[in-house]
């Protein structure tokens, strides 16, 4: 299975970071929803998030995405 995060805020879980960059949201996906497949970010180059591509990549991977989409 393959899943993809979105560049949206789930304010009930994390009011400060979009799902792609949120360890809290990704932990929810893994632990509460029991998703154990490959989790990739939404497209980091689509300009939906502020910051440079390298930092967004590092932050997305640090949050728990397995791979990032460019």
C-alpha cells in the first residue's frame, strides 16, 4: 500500500504544521489509522509550502514520510 500526505492543516491534531511536515499527524496515520505502507509527501515543489526544497525535504522525512515527491 501507498499513502500520500497533504499540505493541509489538521488543526485538531497540529495547528502549526501541515500534515506533510507534522510528526503528530504522521504518528496519527501510523498508530491510530494503523497504516504501515509507504507514506510519501505531496509534491514539495508545487509551492504550496514555504521554504526551499532541501529544507522541506528534510522536514518531511524527519516528520515521518518515507519518501518525498518532487
